[in-house]
C-alpha cells in the first residue's frame, strides 16, 4: 500500500501542476495554428496573409477589424529557423499568391543559436512535429512532466499560483520622453551585450559574420520555399520609436541590416522599410521604444497590407 502511494504521489502532483496557471501560461494557444482538429472545426482555407517573426512580430501586427483572413504566427521569442518550421507546417492554409510577412528588427541578421535558454523551444511541443524539434526528448519531458523538470518552481506554484496570462502584450510600457529614452538605452544594451558589439560603427566581428551567413542562407531558403509554392514573401522592417531608431547609425544599418537583406534576397522579394517612417512619431503609437501599441499595430498592419496590394 505504501509503495503504491509513494509511486502515485508524484504522478498526482504532476497532474496538479499541469492545472496551474504557471503551466498553462507556458502553453501556446493552439487555435492559432490550423492543424487537423482546426480544419475539422472550421472547414476553412484560402487565408490572405500570415506573419511569422519574433517579439516585434507579436506586437506590431494586429489584423483586428481588417477585411482580411490572417494569422499572426510570431512568438516571443522566435528564431528565423523556427519561424520557417512553423511556416513549413501550416503554409497550406494560404491561398494562391497569399502573403507571408517576414518581419525584421535591426539585429535580425545575426544568429541567436546558443543565446537563448533551451526551454525557449518548449512552446513548440504541441504545434510542431517531433522531427522538427531540437532535443525532442528533453522538450517532451519538460512538457509532460513539469514537476520533474522544474521541481522547485512547480511546487512553489502549487502552493501559490501566478495570474493567468490572457494577452501576449506583456511588455514594459513608456509614457514620458525620458521613459522612452531610458527604454531605448536598455534595448541597445541588451542587444550589444548579446551579440558582443561594443561599437555599432565597427566592422562586423568574425563570430557575427558566421552567424549572418547562416541567417542569409536560411532566409534565402525561406523566400524560395514561398515562391515555389506561389506565395508572396514580404520582408518588413517595422517602425521604432525615434528614441531608438536614432541610435542606429548609417554604418550600422548598412553593415547589419541592408547588406543582409540584399544578399539574402536575390529574387527581389518585396522589402518594406518603415524603421524611420514619419507616420510613427507619436508616442501613442508605441508601448515602448521597440514595440508598437495596440493602436499603433493596427495602424501599421493596415499600412503594410495597403503597400503590399500596391506592389
């Protein structure tokens, strides 16, 4: 009897952990990914547009109220590699000539391999095939047995759970000019430390050159994937608050952004550059120096779709 209790107790606790908000907050909303269950429930295809991307894609694209069938497949964070994997898995939802928006930020041309925690990829467990996941067994173990994977945190949340996150817009928000300036400095410090770039105007390091080369190859493959399937890839550099965009010098932009786009885009897929767009100078368009507000995102999404239709 005691042996049965000893064996059953961890399983019971693990089951209870999976009912906590802490665990649920780490799971993706599967209704945003048209798998077989989604098709059975909706019987719908021929979508007009999808976007992939990382944090900026999450905050900068909002199709609410627009006469368009669209999915936002950006995640925070999401590498270009995993954006491509999501696209490969779900692209068939798009109609012929459907638009695939591939958003970029100023440092998107650099590799993030090894710079994120392994758990950053756990969120793909329910939406990507196991063959697409790096270290699938570890991802599976952390998803199915959170008590074993994170015993201290899991037990802590059993005793005192965290609030349920109902929105993916959970960034720091700015209200004053000084707050925007402080936030822009914070972002620059994060990026420069992450990619070891003490001087924005200095030539790219050998490490970053290697990372950029692998990203160029990946973006070329992504564009080719779209074109072969009669889809329209559109590369988009989103607006940043002036406090942030002003910090990207001419040399930096050429070395890290525009040369990357040119080299990775021999097919001349549409590239829309809004980094310094004069329509986004108002603080109300931004949550912080990097992310658009809800109002700004809806305004921006409408502009992007209009520009796509005119090209």
